[in-house]
């Protein structure tokens, strides 16, 4: 990770996993999150994600005009529930709404109180629940239950490692964006894509009807039996990359790429947009075509190889994030048909921030 010049707001969050240099504390954070966020470990959170997806569908059924807020709320609830094991009511009232209020500010002075509200308070909530025996399974609860091995400042390390999941590593005044924003923005792009491409939506719904039927709700375990739905998700991510340019990385050694010498210590900024829109003779990269990922004759780069970062800095929550997107999208397709407004037309525009959203 190259040394970054941070504004006064972001400097308060240099302890977070995202902004730390590659030091011993960063390696400890990564070890923590890899323990609790491996492909096998996140299976314990499937019921939580499935329950929140059902709550999302109920909200969409009740107030479809609020879909934007509901998608954001789902994304935030998943992170809070998995990271801290907090109930929906507690998460909504104490943490998600506060974080969203922060997101809406044009400028914000980030200091001790914000760290207290967004990082320390939910962590201490878990500690209290553990002391009185009421804590439910969560990343924080699992890490605090580990043997300490005489690690100095163990609880502080756990607090910042889990706090980075919740949002400590985001852009100065956008604390919630990095952990929640990827899922939220992906779901918004999905809604837009389905409204613009009804034939794709119908094909995905037919697959869901054949595999799942109408007598039960979708589950994360259905993923392997829904190849076209998975292709729709991959195309959603590829069609409008959430982070077109990722944070810079620093080369660990001299390298030569296509005849160009890249010295050790140079900053390299991965151009995700260029990867997503690589020229293809059969499948126009500008078009929304999920079938590109089902064609065995085409060498198409799977978005999962770049959507969550690269190398040692790849997001450790990849498996968890993919499950959240899958269960939300599959549940929406199972329950609803997304259509453009009855009167008027869709002319989507995108704003540009650290995270690319919102359509």
C-alpha cells in the first residue's frame, strides 16, 4: 500500500485495515478477517442473509417506490448483523441511520465522536452482550472468543479489524460507503439493467421457476443450480463497475510488463474499467449480455477476479459480499418483475465518487 496524503478527516481512520500500511498490525487484521470470512466460515451467516433478503422483499412489496432506500438498508443490515450480530431494530436505530446521516453531509468534521458512534459503540455493544451471555454469533464475537496468545492490545486490534468491515476504511466523510456501498450500488445497477432488458429478466425468472418453483423461497444453496442468474450477476458487475479505478498499490519488486520497466515501490493504479470493457468481436462490451459468461468458446474475464481488489489487498469479505448480492437479486427476481415507469422513459446517469454509484 503506498503512503497516501490524507485529509484531516481520513487521518482519524489510519488504524483501519483499508488505510494501514503493510505492517504487523495490518497482517494481524488480515489474519483475523480471513479466519472468520473464509468460504467455509461464512456459511454460518447464510440464514441471516436469507432472512434479510426476505425482509427486503416484504419492504419492496409494501412500498415499491422506496426501493432505493430499501436496497441500501438491506446492504447495511447485512454488514451490521454479520459483523456485530445486532438485531435489525438495534442496527437500524443506533447505527445504520447514523451512518446514512453522515453519508448525506457535504462536509463533516471527523473526530472522536464519530469514531465513538461508528466504531467503538457497536464493538462495546458486543462486549456487553458477551458478558451477560446474550451475544449471538458474529465476526466480533468469534474473534473476541479466540485465545489471546499474549497479543498486545488484542481488543483494540479486533475493534479496528471489524470496524473496517462496517465502514472505518471509507473515504473521509463516506464512512459507510466501502463496506455497504459495493453491495448497494450493485443492486441499484441490477434494478436498472432489468428495467432496460426485460428479455434478460424473463429468462432469469424462468430459470428460477424451474429450479426453485413457487412453493419455497430462494436460498444461497441454490447458487450452483442457477447458471443464468449467476451470469446476470456477473454481467451487472461488469457492465457498470462499481469502482472503475481502484486504490493505488505499490510494487514489491522490479517488474517488466509488455516491455515497460516498473521499478520497485512504484504506485500502480489498476484500471478496472479497461478490463471490464475489453474489446470482444462477438459480445459488444457496451451491451448488457449475460450470455457472454456462458459461452465456452469465449475467454471472458470473470468479474470476481477484479471486483474485490487485487493481491494481498483483495477484500477478505468477497465470499460474504457475493452471497449477499446473490440472495438479494435471486429473491427479487423470484418475487417481482422490474419495469420502467409507466409514463416516461429511462435515461440513466451515474455520479462519480470513490465508489461508482448511483444510477
